[in-house]
C-alpha cells in the first residue's frame, strides 16, 4: 500500500526519515551476520569465533561452507588457477568429455581420470598410437591424473564411491542408461554428495527416440545439417574434418560447469547438467540455421565476391563483400575502373552479376603468386589470407609473436607437440603436471593412497584386477 493510501494512525507511526544508507551496505551487513551466526552454530572453535568477528563476507562464506560440510576444499583460487582446490572425477571417454575435463584441469582443478584397466580410454587408440597415447588422448587428458579402475566389480564401485566423497564435479559420457546400471546415476550420486555438479555428455541427449543410438562427431555433423551445408563445388556434402562437434560440445559443457560452479557458492545443492553433441552442433550453426529457415532455402552469402581461389602457386581466401573492399580489390589487381562498372558497382549488382564477376576474378587471381597477392591485397586493406598447412601455420611469425602455442615434451611421443594456450592462463610448463598427459593408471597408487587406502589394500586391489597400475618402483 502506498504511503498516500495509509490511514492517519499508520502514518503517525512511521518513524522520522533518516539519511539513507549506501545501497547494498545493509544487505551485506545482514548477510555477514547471518553467515557468522551459521558458523557459530556448527563450529564453536576459537578460529570460527575469530573469523566471525568483522571478517569479509567472502571469508565468512568460505568458512561456512567448510564447517557445514558443503565444500570439499579450501585451496586458494587465483587468476593463475581459478579452479584451484576443485576436485573433479572424470569418467568420460573419447573427445568431448575428456576435453571439457582437461579445460578444468588447465584452469587449476584436480582432475582424476577414471578409465578401464588395460587400454584405458578408447581415445588412446584413435589415429596413430604412440604407446599409451595418441594425439586425441594427449589433448584430452593433459594436466589430469589417471586411475585405472574396473567399474563393473564391487570393489571398483567401492573405490569410485570413495573418490566421489568431497568431489565438486562428476563427468560421465556413457550411452544413456549405462551409468545408472553401474549404480552411479544422478539420483544415487546426489543422494550421497548433495552439492556435487553432475555432467552427462551424450550424442543425441538423454531422452527421445534416438537417445540410445551410438554417436560420434561425424554422425551429428550428418544429422544436424552441417555436412549438407559443407558441399563442394561438385555438390557432394563433406564432413568437416576438425572434430568440430565434439570440441564445441566440450566448450559448451565447460561453460555450463563454470557458470554452475559460480552459482553454487550461494546454492544449497548441486545440479545435474545435460550436454549433447546434437545440442552443441545446433548451437554452433545458429546463424546459418536461422537464416536458412527465414529465407526458405540455402543461406545466401554475406556478399560477393568471397571465397577460396587458386593462385599461381597455391590458394588464397579473399573477402571483399562491401563496396569499399570491392573497390580496394580492384585497385590491388590493377583494374580500378572495374569497381565502377554498373554490373558490379553495388552489393545488389554484384549478386545479380555474380557469374560475370567471378569469370573475371578467378583468372586475375590465378595469374599471380600467393606472395605477390599477399603484398598487393595487404597494401589496399583487402581481407585475405593464404591457405596454410598446419606445419606452415605453427612456423608463422605471428604465432610466435603472440605466444600462441606451448611446445611440450610428452613422454612416449617422438617429438615436442604444440598445445594452444588458453585465454587468461599462463602456458603450461614443459614437464609440469599441467603440461603432461598421464598414461593408463599412472597415478593409481597415488590416488588410492590419497583416499585412505593402505599400501596392503592397494596392492590387493591391483593383484585382483580391480585397479590397473604400473609396477611399483623399488625404493
């Protein structure tokens, strides 16, 4: 009820106005008092009383989560390790889940990779294999620790339950229904670890008529329209070879987990997150999908000319879709008057006379070398670039100048390998934990010992085949 509508007796009871406190001060003070009270209820120690007296709200919150059993860590976070102290149990295999967990590791989390004894994660045998590694497994697991564990055995399940105690994140990428049959579905895990964030990654999602269908990157490229949008000049659809669906799924999942970890600071319980290759492939194609549906047919190009063209000694990508860039392209090719030809002078005209424009442009570009064109197009400010191979790209001065790549010596690989650096992070050091991918079961003994198993128990688990580990080093 507004003040003007209050009865006289009520208005008389309103206390005289005071100077208004700064916005947020009263709210913050009340919040700190509440947290201090909660700490006192669950922890009567001198340390608790000390931190409850005038401590910043962030310190109070952190202390409350610890004493209330709602946090598994007290590790200091920093820009160098934003997720320091977070414990992640990663059961995923392949590309999407492991790469998501690898990002968590690179940002400071303690990631335990749980894989089957023997060959381990099937990504280790994709492509060319180098002992326990392939390019897939190195990129997906650098910075983690590996525990080889038989999840079908009762003893293996007991080990996993112990790992889940105090964990912040649990990641699985099995076909829908599999993790439930193993006994580690969301309902079972959240009942024992109520503040855990639980991420499932699948091909088509957890429900629906295709949920049980096995899927990998090319399957979802086909299903979501990506291959149809990637036709060659012969009209034949092609797969994008860079594993774009799996990698984008990892990035979207990492984004979702990061947001959930931030929100969990003020939440009482954890959350289930569902990510799928189908969902990520659709999100990645949002603009093209929307434009196609709006236009009632294939999405029109942003402008003309643009594309990949032959040169005298290679290939060049050229984009000159605005009038200004079209004029610059004509100057760069030594034909400035063509820019004012009425057939090509405007964006609309270039669309109408596209075939005639390319009939002139293709031979003009093919007559000159890539190096010559690079100089001429750069001088006029035309957007372009040579088509480089990976060996050519990593040797580029621009790559070195920006410190784009960390060159890491990975045990078992015949040469140093490049790992692109992540935004906001210092590069992983050669030979450090962040810069090394584990072999299968490399850290099994260490992980079990850290979780309270005695040396006798560890050796018994290994001897019984529940745990896979490298032979113990005599010392």
